[in-house]
C-alpha cells in the first residue's frame, strides 16, 4: 500500500482541535515515517513498516506536561485521528463495522469516504491481489476506521479515558495476498500474536457444544422458572428430541432493578437452587450439561451498592466514576469475583456460562481505565475463573476489537445480533451478519450463530444455516412448540451435531458483492468423508424479491480436497451430476428460496452419501474402500442412506443383508430407507459379482 500525505488531528481538554501535516521520509529497516510538530507541546510520529506480504502502522504521540500549571491532555471521545492518503485505490471494499457497541455487520463502500464509522475490519480487492486491514487494539487505545476522503484512509484512536498525554500504539495491520482467505488468515495471525492470544486452531471447543442444546431465552425471556424448565424437558422426552444441554438465560438471577444482589438463583423461581433440578434431570439419561447466563458486570447495571454481595466481594469490586459497582478491571481481582461465583455455580450442578454484554467495557469503565487494558484484565480474570468449567464459556455481545483480541483461550464467540423471532426481515439480517462476521471471527473462534425457533416461518432456512455454520446448534422454542423434524437433519440419534470443519464462508468472489443487491448468497464448508478426503457443502439463499439464476461449482470451495472429478449432489431434489473442479451447475432459485448441495470427490465410478436425511450426512461415512468390482463404507449410525454410482449395482448389502430390492434409483442416485439406530452400518455396493 503506497501512501502520500498524512494529517494528524488532536483533540485536547481545554484546547482547540489541532491539525498537523506530516512530512513523509524514509527510515531504516523498511520503514516510512511521518513527523508531526505544532511548535509548542505536541510531538507525533506515524511509523509505517513493511512486513512480508503487508505493512503495519504505529502512532507515537506525546503532549508535554508543565511542572505545576494546568495541563491539557487528550479528550475522552475521538481524541486522536490520522488521515493517510492512499495512492492505489482498491477496486472494491467490504467493511465490517460496529452498528452497536457489540455487533458488526457488512457495508460495501465504493470509496474511502463511504467507510462507516467504527469499522473494525476492511477487506480490499485489487486487480492482482486481496488485502485485509485490521485497525489496532493496543495496550490502551483502540483504532477504528471512519469516513475519510475519496482516497484518504481515516483512523480514529481512543482509550475512552480523558486526560492521557502520551500514547505508543498500533494503528493498523495490513496483509496482502493473491488468495483472499490467506490474506485474512495472516492478518489475524499477526493480530493474535501481537495481543498474546490463541488462534482458533489452538482453542478447544467444549464438549457440550458438539451436541444439540436448548436455551430458555426466546421461550420464557426473563420469566424463566424451575417448573417451566421441567415442563419443557417432559416435552423433549415425549417427542424424542435429543437435547443434551440446557442454558438458563437471563431471568434466573437475584437482582434488584438492573443490579445483582446475590450469587444464588432467585429463590421465588428456583426455591431449591439449581442442585436438585440439575441432579434430577441428569438422572433421566438425556441432558448432560447445564449452563447459566450472566452479564460481564454481574448483571446489566453491575452489583447493587451496599448489598450483602457488595460487602462480601468488596476486595474484588470497584466504584466507577459513573457510579456503578463492578468487578475491578485488574486480572487478580476480576478472577476473585468470578471464581467465587463460579465455585458456587459448580456446586449447584452448572457446567458452563454464557457471558453477555462484553463490549460494555467502554461504557462501564470510561474515564477510569483505558478500554483495551480493562478488557484484557477482565477477560484474563474471567477465563482463569472459568477453569472450574474446564474453560466452557460462550462469549456474547462482545465483537468490539478490544474483546475479540483480548480473550486468552475460550473457544466460542457469538457472530451476530440476537435472533428476533417477531422481526419481519429478521432472517436476512441474521444471515448477513453471521456470514460476513465469520469471515474474520473464524480465525480466532468457533462462531456461534445464535438460537432459533423450530416452529418459525423461517425455521428450515435457519436449520440449514446451522448445518453449514460449523458451530454450536441450539434452539429456544416455547413449551409445546418444538418440531423435531426441523432438528433431525442436524444431529445424530444421540444428539451429536454433524459439525463441519470451520466457519461457513462464502466464495472469495462473493465477499465484495452486496447480496441484498445481487440477490444470491452462497455459503460453503468442508468436512471429512470416508476418513481420507474432505467433502464440502454449499448453501444457497435468495435474498431478493424475485426468482434468481445462480451457479454452484466445486471451485466455490477453496479448501475442498481433490483436483479431478467431483459429484455435485442436490440434497432437496436428490439429483447428482459429475463435473470437473471449475465446471458449474446452473439453476434457478425462487423468491426467498434456499438450496443445499454436497460436493464429493469422485475419483471412481461411485461414492457414498452417508445419511441422506442429514444436511451434512456425508460426515457420517467413517471409512470407505473401493475396488474395480465395488465399494464399501462404514457409516456411523443406521438410518436413511444412499450412494452415487455411474454403474448399476449387481448387489447392495447392509450389514451383510441383501437390500437391493429396497433401493430406490433416481438417475445415478440410489437411496435406501432404514430405521434410525445408534448402531453402525456397513454398506456394500457390488458392480460385478
């Protein structure tokens, strides 16, 4: 990225805004420098350093203090901004910006002056390469992109703390590559290393999140109770829904107004606490794990002043300038607060927590402690305390950079705003946020695409979305309304999710197109098929108000195995074709329609579909063996199954039993309806006896 002129803007307490133009000069070790002086007390330097395949920027600023006279440090809001002229304009851009304090969504600016305020990630497309730019989240200050000039990249830096007179902080990380996904991967690898946190591959997904879950939130909202949970459990048992974990969301806590007054559950709603309830339900051989919700500050407004909890936890709490009682933003103190709470919950039979409101850090501690330092200390303390849950934390309302780039080890993070069942256009917004946020958040976390209702008008679209998401799957139906048939395509008989390998991602050429205008959004994922090679899936959604034409191709999935021949299997029509990697199938999709394709390696005359009643049923194929005379597969459990074959079989056997007469054929697609059982099954297809 070649740069031209640079301007530094400084806003100070008790002073007028100052704008300084820096002279560009070359420094040693592949660095470019800009020096800003006001001739009085401001000394600023912007250092751009070339790195392998990219560039970083760092701002150093000092405002000199006087010995005894009144000083004028930086303002709290928007204290520092840098405008940097960009010589080479990208062809296209996609910005992920905070539209609230906690969530990001995509925008598609044509020029730098259209970049939304509070942009946290910027993807760039050039004729010969892609770029990924991450504004910095440093020791104290965070950087966001804001609208600049048509060719001016504008950055604002703030610590949400007034009076600071010096900073030495990262402004951005930029990586470039001919492969879009490599550019993103390298940028976030560098950001993780700088922040001292783990990348996704180094984080461990807690076991419960590999199974189907249910949450109380959209079922009861804050009116949750022990009896309502028991009633819902009875429904699961009657309908044979294999829920394995329950999360008790907001409404269980002992609160007054918006403040927490006790660690124990509300006695009116849970007269015996959680221990009796969790023990009773676990004894029925179904649900194995229980989780509870809480806000980062305890409850939304923190801790009730002068309550018994305030007094008991006093060594771990602080009074903020805005009057709240909160966990002290210092790792050891925060650890003590959460440790005491989590120990009690663990004794009550709780296995994990959902922590909400994480990006409220700037609101909680403004003018008390710099935002990045506060977030880092709180996350360190919380995650240390969560060791009693083996690190099982569902991070939520926390997509601000100071949170994303500060969690040491927890594995799961929400990737969208809430599922709103009554919002008319809720599905498209939910889809777009998850799809685009996963492009970058998947580099650090398993992405949680939130709960949904199985009796919702968009329930089957939501179900497919969870199948391709590569993350946890849970729902929040009200009592009596669960539809098992919406969930069955997602899980095995025992409730384990057929979970794909990564977060769902669109093909690179779709990243820079607004699906609300182009109409069609494709999401891809991959997973093991037969133990040796990875198959893939492509979900297609029509976001327009009319029928749309589209294509699907193996080349849509950048990381699918194989390079020769592939099968494209249409899950809903049960049709299949064979094609090469860059060949495509053309189709049309109805208004608000959706489609699902499995892409399987086709090196021989046939392959197995695994469980045909599951969206990602090919994941159930544990091993596969092929000869000139036939092919054999071991499938994880028994159920509706199938295979693809260019040759008509002479025999088909399931666990040694001849089932050829029961096999249905549709072109090269062969299916067999079997009763669902946990037992493994061996399928043999014989072309020549």
